[in-house]
């Protein structure tokens, strides 16, 4: 079992097919385990700051309530010039 796990997590590559087209092989520098650790950490961090989130696969939606006075202060920071 340990040999199988080692082989599963090392020398990973990825290839994408769209219709009849196939991309070149690309070496994966990080994988599922790194992503799971990242997304779990993100979920805990958001929760610690009372920020609600919804996660599905690699999509994250963030929800939070903001008081009007806070919003008026913060909004100019997000405007595009």
C-alpha cells in the first residue's frame, strides 16, 4: 500500500481533452492534497472571522454582513479608477 501511495503522489501529470483536441502533458507541482489543505485552512480562517462561505469543488463564495457606515468607509477602496 505505501508503494502505491508514494507512486500516486509523485511524478503526477495532467492533460486536458476538449472534443478531439488533447493538450500537452503538464507536470503537477502540487495536487489534491495541497489543495485540500489550502481549502480547509481557508474555510477555518473565514469561519474564525465570522465570514460565511459556500464551497463546491474549486469554487468559493464568501458572504458577510456589513454595516452601512462601514460600507461607506470601505467602498472607495474597491472602486476602479
